[in-house]
């Protein structure tokens, strides 16, 4: 679910997501799993070529499987991220820098 609101130089976009993968051993999925998350993105257009943007994101897992050694999101884990992204645009070209925390 996503929504975008624009008011003058501001663009605000919150979204929520949910995924569910049921167990299906016929196609190689031995355990069910689900993730849930959301984010808030905001952008401020300083002028026609420069904008300041940022986002806060969250994701969690309720996977129903044993913990294994791989770098994915395991059962009950949660992650947050905050990113600041200034952008300069000239016609079709743009330069963007991400500063994650």
C-alpha cells in the first residue's frame, strides 16, 4: 500500500508492505515465511534542479523456519534504516548521493 502527497515543494510518500510465502515442498519451499515493513519518504525541492530527500525504513520477519547460516532476515528480526539523499538534476542527467545511517 503506497500513497504520495505533493504540496508545493514537498513530496511525502508513506508505504506499508506485507509478504507471505506459504510452505510448499513441491516447489522447494520447506517452511512458510512472512515479512512486514514500512517507510516514510520525504523530498523538498529547493529549486528546479536541486532537492533534498530522506527516508526512514523498517522491515521485520516472522519466518516460520529454523535459523540457518545465511545473511537474510531471520525469524523475529527487525531492521531500521535512515537515509539522506540530496539530488542535483540537469535536464535528463542527475547526480544523487546517499548517506545511510
